[in-house]
C-alpha cells in the first residue's frame, strides 16, 4: 500500500480547531437517532420526544440581550489559526510544563479545545469590569483572526482598534456580555468534571455575570460569591465608600467538586487552648440537647449519670474514652467533650467574606513594585489573594488557567505556592498583546505591550527564587513556553472560512515559506489534540530531522526536497524511525511526513518498512 492509498484524513481533522457544533450534533444523534432525517435534525421530533421538558410559552424566565445569538454561535465556530512557538522569549523550553500564550483569548480558547478539553482543574480570570473606561475586546464574528492581526498591528489597520465601552453607549451591558459569553462557554469545556472557575468582578456587572454563569455552568453548580475588601483605606467621597469587589465561583459539576481547605489562621489556632500528652487540642461538643440523637447512660468520673442526647453513638463514645480522647470537665454536670488536635487539622473551609488579611489592591501594587521597582501595571490582584483561591480550587498536580492574565499575577502565585508547598501545579497564561498607555511608567520603562510586562514578571520572579532558594529551586518547574497566535502555517488556511473543505493533509505543497519546521510541528500537535508540553526529542536520520513526540507516540519528519537539503526521504529514514519506535515501545504510534520530501520510488518502500515495525498510522502533509 502506498501513502496515496492510505485512508484519507477526516474532514478538517488538522485544518482547524475542534468543531463543537458537529460534536454536539453527534451527541444528539447517539441519544436520539430518530431525530435525524436526511442527515438533518428534525426539531419537531425532538420536541415530541422531550414533551413537556421543552418550553412552549412565549413568556418565560430567561436572560437575554442584544447580540446573544451571534455570541453563542461564535463560541462554536472553529478557529483556523495556530499557535507558533517562540523559543527565544521562553524560559527552560525543553523541560517546562507551563505555557504563556500571546493572543486574543477567544481564538486561543478555541485552539485549546482539542488538546486541553477536560484537563483544567481551576480557572481564575480578572476580566474587564466594564467601568466605562477599561478595555473591552471587540470581536469580529466574520473573521476574528484577521481582526486580531489588525488590532495588534500585524497588518494594516482598517479602523478596528482597541476601544473603551462608554457607559453612554446604548449597548453598554450587551457589548460586555457578548465579549464574555463565548469565552465562558469555551472555558467550561476545558474544565475537568471536578473543576472550578473563579471570576473577579465589581458592582458594574456582578448581577449580569451571575446570570451569565447560571446559564453557562448551570444554576445548580453555583458555589459562592466571595465579597473581598479590596482596599486598606476608606475613601471619603460620594454617598458610600466602595471598598469591596466580588469573586464569583462556579463548578463544572458541583456533585463531583471537592474544594480544599485553607490553612488555619492564627486566630483559629489560638482556640486550641488545651494540651495533653498527644498535643494541643480544642474541645468539641458531644452532648447537645438540640442536635443530639443518641440516648445512653454515661457515668462521669465522680459517678454522675448523663443520659444524652449525644452527638455520637455509644460504641464510638467508649472507643474515644478508651483512647483518652474524651475531655472530662470538673464541676457542674462534668459534661464530657471530644478532643480536636491541632496537628490533625486539615485546615478550615473558606467563608464568603474576605478581609484585608487576604491582600488588597495596594498590596497587589506593592507586589509589582517589588519586582519592577516601579508601578508597571495598574490594579494587579495581590498574590496573597490568588494563592488562597488556588489552594481552595486545586491540588498540587493540576493545571491553572488564566485567560485574562494581565501582569501574570496568577503565574506568580502558582510559582510561589509550588515553592511553599513543594507542589507541581502548572499554569497556562493567555493575554492579548494590548498596548500600554504611552503616559504610563511601564511604557516609559520600555514595556510597549502588556504581554511584555507579564513575561518579564515571571522571569524576574524565577530569578529571585533561584537566588534565594538555590537548592529547592532545582526541583521546581520555573520555566514557561511562549506561543503566539497567528494564521495557520498552511497557505489554504490563511484565515479564510471559505476554504473549510481543504485539509491540512493535502498532498500539495501548501506550507507557507516563512514558517519553520517547529511552527508546523506544533500546529500538528495542537490540531491533533496533543499537549503542547509533551516531551519532544530530535534526531538527524540520513540528513533528515525527525521529531519524536510523547516518547514514541508520534514521529514527524518535515524534510523538504525543494529546500535542497536532501535528495529524498529514503527507506533508511523509515528504518531509523522504526528502530527509534522499538526503543520507546509506545502503545500506539503514528508517523507524519512532508509529502514533497519523497520521490515516487521511496514512498511505497517506506510505508512497508514502517508497517513491519507496527506503526499504526502514516500520514503526509
């Protein structure tokens, strides 16, 4: 069998991001096959099946606004862009599992749908608050990728600038909702089933955000709205001093979520006022006339009889008493109590009011100033606040995503928390390369875009940790891989949705001349649904560079005859790949070649050799 005789690739398999509409259609087909008529969904049949579960009334409770339908459709429209690796701006490229992605977060979230669906444990975002002065993303539903390149100056501008959403605009709230809606839909897809999202917001959009999240995540998955005191001081202007913000928390699936506790505060620790040979403890109630439901006789140390009602059954009481885990009060009824030991505490559950002990905006500014020696970013969240959220929402091995990453406060918090807890949390930061204000200290210091501040902050935090903790730092992941959003490396996919029928795996030369092998390599990973931080090895086999991704699960050779670097990919290259596969011994192995790397004679021989080595799939681009 020759390569040209291999089964053709699935439609758009690698040419675009995940097709969420088609995925939903396939789900409906599997659940209700009878609703499909001539490959279309018969909505009337679906109504008949679901009966009273479908709303029939014209007037009913719902949350809507101008542009909502378009915004929902946009969330399900695939992206034809890609993420290009930028090694020179990265840190510890070969070893790190952290990502910093520069680009419009709507397009980036679409591109992550294959590789990171149901892999993110926690999302934290600090989106624009819609104050009338802050930046709002202006999406272009016809071609978001082209719009992104315009607003970031990559191509000639046609008036699509970053803009402020003035509160005098008639669509003031609608524009903000249209910006948030598709992004939250896509974000939900990335969360693990036990994942959670935290969203910072203030009074301007708190009501709309809560309703929006009720729709996207489901009312039943609401966890809490934390009121956070953001200011150390109280301004004395206006009718009421605004000193709080909110952090809205939703679960992907509340029945599966397991939030973690916060460490005990000094105030909580001070309540452990008793001590025995085991350690410090505080008393717990065993006899409660309101909540107790067990009745049995207990004789006190002086012979008094207590009948309950007890909070625990008799067997458990006797077991605790035998182990000296009952505290017997002297005097009065000599009421016994349980012992809760300080060293056994797993912490305390968080409450929904957080004071200045969790950090303030002033402290967030100090965090920035301590790193840059100047105020390089306005209103960053304090890392003490974010570390508390991360502790609640993730364990020590999970991925934390922030797609409004700003000055990289979330990445900073993850790194510090890993240092403090010897944990291995990973971060994904996504930020639009928004220009900094020309009058700002950041601009004057040379930071022309917010992304430059974010990346430099991580570098400086890492440098400080390495200097102050040289031994421990060797065990930490203190790097990050930088990727930038761009048009596809494939000519036929230059952001034109009319080319949707064209596959990345065409047998014609269609890779853009200014793109590198690494560019194409990571587009294949991204659109094949593979993690961007998978280990990648390189070898030169018969003058052809071969990439080994994921310990032998995928081999890619992008050698090109037209570059004159080789005469042809030969059977010896295939033999070398086969031997390399044998060393790795993966469960499943795929091989991708560049089609014009072969001459006609070598194609069939190479395929036959790879088949003998048990390669499961061979493709060309």
